[in-house]
């Protein structure tokens, strides 16, 4: 029997179009987990550390997994990843990069800093749908995530 998992998803994505496409595909999938969105790196860290506008949101636990875009306004995804993976309270949360960048330097930097996966966003809608479905199946149906915590 699997342990109780925190299977909520935090999506850090500044593009409304990309997020809406992602959400439409998720709605048609087998995933029935809470999904939260942050639009930039600073917002994501405030959410994760439960400070700023998130300071009084005691009902929101930390996510079970983070889907992180690299190219964000302000603090980019690389800096968010580094902050997460250097923090004792956050480092166990799996972080998956979901970005348009296929630059080998970006890929290497992310893995050097502890990313759990790196997915290049397909441009083709049918490939995007397939990629998101495989992501959901792997991370929410096959993989055992860390146990839930507040």
C-alpha cells in the first residue's frame, strides 16, 4: 500500500496561453489533484515559503510536485530551482522543468542543481497533449511522491 501522498501540483508559468492549454489537457485527464499557479519566480517562492500574500493561507499545504518554467519575468526558473533545492524544507519536493528551452547549458545547469526532470514543451498541440498525459501518468500514477506535509 502506498503512503499518503501530497499530490497537489504547483505550476509556475507566466504564459496565460500555455497555462490554459495545460489546464484544458489536465481537465480531460485522470488527474484529480489540486492545481495552483504562480506567474513568476518571486510569486512561487512566496507561495512555497507561505509569506507575502500567502502568509495567511494556512489551508494550502506545500505542493507534492512543482512544474517550473525557466523563462519567467524577474527571478527566472533557474534561481527558483536553486532556492528550492538549497532549502531543507523544500528540497524533497520534485521539481520538473517544463520550458521551451532545449539549450544544453540550461539542461545541464538544472540537473546540476537537483532538478528531477526536464521537459521541452512541444509546439504541436497533439504532442503537448501526449507529453502532459505521460507527465501525469508517471508523476501521479506510477511514482510515489514524498509523504504529505504542511
